[in-house]
C-alpha cells in the first residue's frame, strides 16, 4: 500500500505528478474537518513548501506522521520543535538554490541602484526625447552589508567581491573563516554600509529584525535588498522609509503576506518588486523537486535522509 501524504502547498506540476505516482496524496485545501479527521490515522507524511504553515496542533492531530518534506530551503512555517517532540523528521532543499538566489540578489541590487525598471518605463512612455534620464547610483566599489552570512550570504559576498565591493556582515556570531568586517547587529551594520542585503532565515527570532532604526541608520542614500523572508523586515516601517526617502530605495523579492503586496509600494519609483522568484529558474526548481521527492522516497525506503533540517 502506498504511504499516505497530506499536501499542504501548491507544488510544481511535475513534482505533484511524481508524488501522485508513488504516494496516496490528499490535498489539504480539498479536505473539510471531518475528512481530515478520518484520514489522520493513516497520514504518514506532509509535503509542504517554504511558505507553508505546519503547526504544533496539526502535527498533534496526525498520530502516524513520520516526515514533513519541504520544497524550499526555508522552513520557518514548520514547527520543528513540535515535530521533534513527536519523532517526526523534517527535510528541506538547501544548496541547490544557493547560486540562483545569490545571482538574483545581485540582479536586484543592480536594478535598484541603476534604476533599471524606472528607466525602462521612461523609454516606453516616450519621455526620452524630452530629456535625459536622471543619474543613478554606482555599485562597483561600494560598501555592501549582508544580514545573515550563511550559504546564500556567502555566495552573494563572492559575487559582490567581483564588483570590488567592501564587504561586511552581521549574524548570530562572528565567523572565523571569512575576512569580512563583522558588526554585532543590523543597525550598526546599516550605519557602516551603502547597501544592505537581507538573506537571514525567517521565523520568530528574526521577525521585524530590519526595523525603523535599521532603516534610519542605512540613510537616504542607502539601498535595501531582501531575498530572505518578508517577515524579516518591518513592512510598515519600510513603506514609510521609502515614501519619506529615509532610505534611497529597495529591491524586494519577498513580502509579509504573499502574494499580497502593500499597494503603497506600487507607485514608488525607488523600489523594484518581484514575485518571490529568486530561485525561479527551471533547472533549480527541478533540482528542488527532485530533492523533495528523494527525501520522501529515502524515508519510506529506510535510507538516510539526504537533507534533514539542521
């Protein structure tokens, strides 16, 4: 008999087809309370993504649950502590998306600093014949601060070094294997850089980590780039900072209530908005799908998990 899975996210079609072939899949959006209660005793796995919420209460309702497989590197919506208490494994898909996210962080930085999107609109609206486009901000040689120097943060640093940028970072502790300047908190880091790139993990401990004080420290010429989680930034404070030119601009790939984006951002020329697409290349999404399936297949085949959460 195929193991029964609860699918709590919209997954890529190819991955969903693969899961349907090997597992007895049930979609949370198609289940009412009575149906979920009837299925609960035989649901052995959950397939989720990086935006999914798998709560302590849900885990407790599924007595046969053995594994939660996350399609994504982030798992801040999964109650990992509750999973461990119930001897439930949690897996994710790290590493395979590192390069794409790092590439995209640099793309957002360049687009924001050089005002690429606004300049595109300038040309399309026929405004060029009336005068030159305003000057933009240089990237090469500037000071870049990274919030969270994990796999993605270090990949961003490597790319920024090619632009001759001066690198600094903040994190839970100073790293001994890098030579970049370390600052003890985001506010101090922001006060000492031109650009701030956020790639910290999400969750309660980093919620609104980038607040009004950090934005004030970054200053009217500073730029903020976020490829982490929307929750890491105080979104209201960010909107106010962009409106009031407390900071120079922002490039945002993630938001607090996706796919809803604060409407106040839509009319601002000093912000670049993208739909959580940093890892959105065909090759990377396929690698993520493969790894998600491999984790589930390994568990139910009795093999070691390829990528359990730390």
